[in-house]
């Protein structure tokens, strides 16, 4: 299931960011917690090679990522 979560994030990035970013992006699963209410909390770190690519990935004031 953890590998599937990584692939889902990569797929969504490919769908929403129409530049070269997703192809050079590295992301890692940091934390995976089953919460008491039955939901799941997943933390992943997204790593890009340049600050300009980070700005494209995040969007203005975090508008592309949440």
C-alpha cells in the first residue's frame, strides 16, 4: 500500500504539472499513520533539483499542492 501511495502522488503530479518537473522529481515516503477515526495520514517529501522547479511545483502561495 505504501508503494501505491507514492505512485498515486506521481500520477497526480503528471496530470497537473505540464512541465518537465515530474520527470526529475524524487519523492520519499516519510510517515504512514492509521488514525483513530479510521483515516490515514501520509507524509511524503518531494525533492527537486532547482529552486525554480520548486516554485513551479508548489505554485503561487501553495496553490498547486496541499
